[in-house]
C-alpha cells in the first residue's frame, strides 16, 4: 500500500519525489527539476535537467538566459511520461501561460501538486483542470475566508469607468510583468477598449512572447516611444516596482491603480498609495480553494504556502487528512523582479 509520503517528501531544496528522483519547483540547483510555472519564486536557474511545458521553458529562458539549465524536457499537457518508477503528467493550472499542475502516479495511487492556480476565467491561458487524486498538494496564497474575489470583468469596468470620469488623468495600472500584465491587455481588448494600451518597458519581452504564442493583446505600445505628457487619459500598464519608485509621476496627474488579489485588503491598497484597487488575481480565492479540495476528491491535502492554517482547519472539519507544509521561498508575484533585473 503506497502512502503520499512514499511519493513526495520535503528536502531543503523543496518537494522531492524519491521513486522518480526529481524535485518540483526546487529552490536551489538539483539534478532534475519539474517546474510548475515560470514565476521567479518557482522557476530558478542552476538545475541539470528541467522538465516543464514549452511555454514555461521559453519564459524561463527569456528571464534567466539560455543557460538556465543543462538540459530541457518539454512536457505537453495531458501526456504522461515515465520518470524513474513513477508516471508523471502535467495538467493546466489556469494561473499564467504555460502553468501546470503536476500529477505523480505509482501503482494506481496519484498525488497532484497544484503549483499556483486559479479557477476563474483568464483569456491568456488554458483553464484549470480538475485531476482526481488520492492526495492534493495545494497552494493557499489567499487561504482565508475574507478572500472572495469579484468577477474580474466587474473590476475591469471600474478601470474603464474611472477613465471616463477622469479623462485628463493617466491611469497607471500596476500589474506584475508575467501574466497579470498580459491578462489585463487581453481583457481590455476583449472588452472592446478602443485606445492603445501603453506599457512599461519591462513588460515588453513577455508581451511579445505572448503575442508570438497567438494571444491577441490588442493595440499595445511601449511608453518609451512617446512623450509622457501625451499620455493624458491613457491606460499605462506598469510593474508594481515602477509604481513604488515613482516612475509613473512622469505622466499627467497620474491615477494609481493596481490589479492584485491583495487589493481586497483596503488597508494594503492605502498603504501603497493605490487610489483605484482592482481585485484581479491569478490565484484561487477561499471559495475556490475549498471547492478544488472537494472536486479532486483527495483523502489527503498538503498545503504548501500562503495562509495554510485556515485551509488545513477547514479540510480537517471536512474529514480530509490535512497538513501544512509552510514551504519557505514561495511568495507573491507582486514582488517579482522585472525581466532583465537581478532577482
Ligand atoms: Zn505564480
Ligand atoms: Zn507562487
């Protein structure tokens, strides 16, 4: 009889699968690393072999350089592969382009590692797939009942409404450079926004990559092409870092917005001087964390990072055998370094 701990253990480098002899989202260089997605807290350089979706490998190269590992192995969604004594398959996680949950199976016992995920609609990536399993290893970035995110379209309408109300002000919208920035661009295009969407230079390589992958981001333009004064009334997608360091002050009477799940905490929005908080997250909120734990029908739940305690408590009350892992080093993509900057 196989137990979860036979397939997955904790090492100083992170989650490790002994019978497959590989790590998942390892924090330091390991011989073989399976990567859920390309955000910098999950995808690091210095491994011998990295197995990930084609998009994740491409984005890792964009951000970390071509030498980020010795050997790459492309994992297509839904196709399983034997690694050591286990079968491994990647399934869409709905978090960002290329993001995956990783399923590990041995003798009919299946463990799924969620990586970061969300259940809500995102026009820039494949939707989350429910993969039934015996044990589910979930994130819990927003694992408190207070986090129940509104419809992202409603939040986008707030941005468009504000623009209508303040047509002479530049709307500077903070969004992390990988995923959120492109999602906002795509959402604006889908909403029929008929002005160009401007962006901070750090967003350029990833926006270009999304376009190469066939994701229509609409009419997007780099701000360095024009005089800042000419962007009155326009929407500029900024990195969170550029909002912090005052970069947006160059625009006419800038109105500072930020798209993040954290914007549901009004105190946090005020603290970083966000005038227009937009609750648009690439993570699961509390209702979808709970729904997912139910949907996968796992008897066991491991909670990797974030607000682990409340989710463990809730799962225990549901009769699910739950434990917190409290992995250190996974964080919030809002703290992501931009492309080209040191980590
Ligand atoms: Zn992430
Ligand atoms: Zn993360």
